[in-house]
C-alpha cells in the first residue's frame, strides 16, 4: 500500500511528532490553517470516516483521546479548538487515511474558509 500517513507512522517519512500512543500518532500539519494544526491518525489504515463501522470503536476512541491530549499539550483547552474529519475530494481530503485535524490558537471563523 502506498499511503503517505502509513509511511509517516512507520518512520519512513519525516514528521514533527506531537504525541504517540498505542492507537494513534499525532504530528504537525505541513500546511497549517491555524497557529496550532495537528493531525491525529490511527496506526491502523482506515481510508476515511465514511469507512468507519462498529468494529472501529476502539480505534476511533483512541483517536479522540489522542486529540484531547494534543489540545491539552498545546494549551488549547481554555479558549477552545476545532476537531475536523474531511471525507472525500470535495472536502479537501488529499490523503486517503483517516485523520482528525486539531485546530486552534486563534479565533476560528465559521464556516471554515
């Protein structure tokens, strides 16, 4: 399988690690949309949120737990932050591996732009 995020998780492609757990790996986005922009990816390859099913409950829980920990590590808890899953090309999803964006560090507009 030729997956950029699988390559990052395996240590074959460099990244700036923020957090590593048994279930998930979090690293800084190379094209940040906010002062804090971290991607949290499951170690298991899952294409996107549309591919999730009940068998992924523990993985999804681990991804959200990692995102909460990232937000705490980055000092985002008090002012707030955004968690985003993009699904499909029209959403701007360019890597077909489930990933949760953790965005914060400034007031974020709605809708996202």
